[in-house]
C-alpha cells in the first residue's frame, strides 16, 4: 500500500506570519515536522506542499521533497489534494492513503502517524482519522487556538469546537478534556470527495474542517495518543514548544544537518 505524508505549509498565516520558518532550537519549524515525519516506518514518502518559494528553497537545500501549489488555497485539505495529484503525476504511482500532517506540529513523534493510519488498515470502511490527546490544564482547555473534540462510545467524533467542550458550567469538576491533533490520514478518493463537498455552516463558525464531514452525516474516527504535543499558532506557543523540546531525543538525530 502506498501511504504518502503531505505537509501543507505557507508563510501567510494570519495569526503568525512566517511561522513555517520560525526557528526552534535553530531549526525552522517545517524542518522539524518534515524530518520527524520521514522517520515513520509506515510512510512510503514525505512531501511539503507550499506556495512559497522560500519554503521550497529550504526543503530542496535540506533533502526534503516538496511540491509547489497554488497560492489561492484557503484550506490545508485543498492544498494537500492538489499536491496529491501532482505527486501521482510526477511519480506515476497511485496513492492509497494520504496523511495530512499540519506544518505547525513540531513535537510530533513518528509513531503517531502509525497510530493514526492503523485503523484504516484494519477497517476499509474508515475513510478519515484524527488523533486526539488529553489536555493537561484548564488553561489549554479554554484556549481557542486548541480544537476540542467529544466522541461517542466507538471513538467517533460527535463535535469539534474551539470552545471548551464538554461544558464545565453545570457543576462538573472533571470532564474529558481532549484536543484534536492534526495528523489526519484520508483515503485518497475520500480526500477528493471531501474537497468536493460544500463548506458547512458549523465548519465555518468553528473554523474546523472536520465539521464538514459530520454535517454531511459521515464519520471521523478518533484515535487516542499518549504522546504530548503542542501545536504552534502564536509566538507564545513557539516559546512554549522550544522549552518543551529542550533535550528532545528525536531532534538530536537530525539537528546536525539542518
């Protein structure tokens, strides 16, 4: 099975312009994400998908495969889909599963990719998977930059929100505090189908792509991971991640060449 990881990245982030090349221990964030993704034993190949020549130049200099995409994409999923079709054309190989790895997850562990893909290998009815992780603090739970998720008894998503869900306002002192971790495998044809769906109202209100799937009556399978990660949405997040990555053993394996 041909499983390809695609990391969408652009310099024009509204909350943190230029963040793919923001340095963490002297290495641009996109370098951390790509090198750690390349370590996955389940992925056939890893590509960065970008519309920015400065990111493309960095990738080419450091042995990271990359493809140039249109600069009109608003969603990561459409950039990933364009890259998917370009890679198939370049390699003449059909891709079975594409793992969309957000470029702002520099703490990812390669095993997380394997955790996310495993249910799809076991069950052909599963078309899309998200990882989810337990949040450690109420502060993180209430941070609108973190996407929260609640699930059913079968670990399928019921709802995603930037608000803290489930509610702690009715007397409950302890509730499940789970966040979406943006390592998202799609079956190839389902990614194309997803992008052909109309954007949905709750997707727009919450600014969470996965709500489109739920509003169309379909399933997002969630997989818990115990790995501790923190996405980078702001300069404050960058400082927090740099502190947490101090002495990171994976980083030591690639830091010399970056």
